[in-house]
C-alpha cells in the first residue's frame, strides 16, 4: 500500500508522562495554541490526586500572560508548575 499526501502534514504532540510511564496528552495537526494547553492543564488539575510537578519549556505558549495568571491559580490547588529554561551546549 502506498500513501500519497497532497500537502505536507505535521503532527504536534503535547502531554505528560507519570512515574509509571503512562502518557496523558493530545495530538493535533493544527498548531498547539495557549488555549489548547490551558484546556489540557485545567482538566488535568481536576483529576490529579497528589502534588504534581509540571515542567514547561521556554515555548511561547508556556510564557504568555494567560499561562502566568493560571499558574497562580493551579499552584493554589496543589498543582505545581515551573518554567524550565533549556541550555544549548
């Protein structure tokens, strides 16, 4: 079988892995926007039962004003988050 694509497709994935290597997230062929990330993290914050540490890289959607405002709310509900700044060696 041969698959012929008319245009170039891109798959974007956002998610998390727990200590038992279980993945929870989503994938899309669209851009990952702050609204999609916020929706995922907000739903996750209602399901977690233990303190959770979330590492966000330096992507633009992770640094926007809305994320900063919501991180303060999530932190109050035992949903801990932190920015992770990557370094190139």
